[in-house]
């Protein structure tokens, strides 16, 4: 059985960054992939919308596939008990069920996120360790 998908071509001006996504301190730009794949995959750009305060909290996603490709800036994650700096040009595959916590990021942070299925869940969990405090953005 072949999955039903559709051609999609989204240009930079076709969709805007919007708040109201999973995290209120990020803005999201839909790339049209969820509609084109009838919900099998979502691809979106995610960027910093406010300085880090408490981060995402420890959580897992109900997803079969999840990658983050950092386009600009950097973000600091805890994956299980390991602190991981993800910088522009880095790609992270978040295996299903991995406990993680995004706790710090630069003002210019922007990443491409690709997740399947498109309507993946995010569930808070107990973390394996303490998480460092985020840095404060300078007022320069």
C-alpha cells in the first residue's frame, strides 16, 4: 500500500513565524509537510521568541522519528543525563522515548525540526539529574 502524499512547495513568504505552538517562548513556521503527507510528518522552523527562563522541563515525545537541525545560533539540551551543546550545522536524532530538556539557547537560535507523526505528543517526565540554569541574554 502506497502512502498518499501531495506535492508541496513553500517559499519563505508563504508562511510566517507564529507563536502559539508547543512552547510559548518559541515561534514556529510551518513548512507545509504535515498537510502534504496527510499527517505522517511535520517539518517546521523553530526560533527563539523570548529569553530562556525555565526551559522545556524534562519530557519525552510520542514520535517514531525526530530530528533537530540547528540553522543558526545554539541550544543546550540535556539528553538523559548528558549535557549536549547543539550549534549551527549540527543535527540531532532524538530516538523515540529519550528523556530530554532544552534549557538554554541563544537569541538567534533557529532550527529545523522534522517529526513523525505530525501530531506527536509531548509528555512531562521525571528527569535523571539536575539541569543547569539558563544564561541571561545581554542587553547590548
